[in-house]
């Protein structure tokens, strides 16, 4: 599978102010920002690679390493913390055998620990891709992960 | 435009910063990230001063504050001294073993709380960004700030040897804490994970610049002469001056 970042980049005007928008677009469609894309973008915008790299490493939404197929966000905000998000996080990380910010070996899941998802009423909450899973328990974590592993959840 | 700094009447042009005016009048304002010829970065915050404009008083960073008519500036008040001490304390925690920061701390009688101090920390960089600015001014743009928060640092993309770097050493030259490592050894220079070949001075034979930096210099100056190092250039200029004066008498 080859990813055509040239196409995305050429969809934008040659102006410095589109740097972040282009990077976000590449991130969205490719899951991460490849080094070659950054170099190509630097040529296209006439911007030093160092500047683009600086932006790409500054924003948490942009990733330099390939992300998993599903992005799991575990909330560790106040409400979730109080309702036991700590144990949910531990269970999840143990299940996948990774640390926060990493991607599981099968390339299916990336885990991010975030500070609030704005769904405190559902605490403790876990978001997978764009789907919210509220009132999580240890057992629920396992069954939800299994569902994704068997690809029973789509979209 | 007239203004008063520590009671001294100073003259400045519109658009000049307080720091520039003070420097020209020989008034010292402490700073780490200010360098003549560079626009102020306002990162180190040591150059805080108090500005009195009419009945309003406020504290500003003198390296970025454009002067105004009739303002009265005090470089050091008790409040500012306290602020500077706090800033130096934080810098000391950031670079606990840096000799320059330690000297500064000694001068201001600042000690960092031991429980926050890591005596083994060999960090020297205070993230002022002067090196990034210098690299930008050279037109090379090889280094930039990378990451953020506690992981923020200055580096080349992917920490690799940058193909944009010319090894000029401008970054190390401007660094207030001497945090950038330049290793010159037998005609080779190592900087930012890249090795450069150096050019010999055609007169004294000492290595003085990398091939890449020398090439850029030649292009900029449109100069095709034999490579001559700074010391020899100074000597030539001095000799010329001496000669021209010798003919007067």
C-alpha cells in the first residue's frame, strides 16, 4: 500500500499558513506523518524541514510513528480518575501489552491517555476511534477489546 | 525621542527597544538571550525592568519593549530583583551544573531548593532559542525547537545529521550557556551529529571554517580569494592601517 501524500499536499495553496492544515490532513488519512512527506512539503512550501518537524513534534494530534488501526483514548480527568480510570487504564495496557502512546504489536490499537473527553457523566470513559464507551469496568474493557479484535465493530 | 533610564536622560529613535537604548547609553540590563544585532526573543526574562508612563507603572521585558516618549525606566527595583532571583532559581534547576548559570546564581545569591535538584543532570541548555535564531539568520535553518513541555529541546529533524547544516558554529557562538558541543579535531569538525571537513587558512595554515560554511561565505561575498582566517584578516587590516599612518609622518 503506498500512500500518496503528494496529492494531499497539492490540494493546498503554496502558502506557509497551510502547513498545519496539510499536516493534519496527512495525519488523518495516513495515520502518521512520514519523513518523505515532510521533506516534500518543505520543498512545496519553501519552508525549512526543521520548521515543519518542529510543528509536527509540537502537536499531540500529529504523530511521527505509524498509529494503530484503532485509537483508544482513556480518560484520566478528575471525574474519571475518581471513578477508577486508573484500574481501567492498567487493565487495558496489560491486555495489549503496551505503554501509553504506543501501538500494539498487531498494529490494531494505539493507546492515548487524555485529560478530559468532555463526557464526565459517563465516567470512567474510554473512546475508541469516535465511539464512546461509558461507565467502564475491568470486564467491559476486555469484552470491548475482543469485539474490536474480531472486527465486530465498524465505522 | 527622550526617555529616562535610572535617572539618566537617554535619546532613542522610534521603534528601538529599551534594551538597545540602554546598551547604547552604557546602562547594563542583565540578560541571557539578548544579543546585539538580533531582535529580542523575550525568553530568558532576566531583562525585566519597571516602566513608569504617567501614573502607570508596569514591568516589561526590555528586549522587546519599544520605547515611548517620556517614560521613566528603573532597571532594578526590589520587586524586579525578587523576580530575577526566582528566574535564576528556575534556570538553576534546569541546568544545575552549568558554570555560567552557577556564576549567575552566586552573583544573585540564589540557591535552588535541594529537593527539586538533580545533581547528576548534565543539561546545559536553557531553551532560550538564540541558536535557532542564529541558524535562521545564517539562512541554513538546520535546527529548531523539537517536542514540547518537559521534552522540549533544540535539535535537527529526527536528531539526524542535517543536510542543511553547514557546520558554521554560529549556534554555539551565540549560546549564552555554552550548551552546544563543537568538536574540532585535525581538520574535522563535529557538530549536531555531523562531521565536516575544514578549510585551512592560506597564510597561517590553521583550520578555521568548514568547507560548507566557507563556500557559503564566498557565495555571499562574491569572493574568490584564497581562504584567510579571521586572525590573519585582522593582521592584514592592522598592517594596512599601520602603513597608511607611517606615510603621514
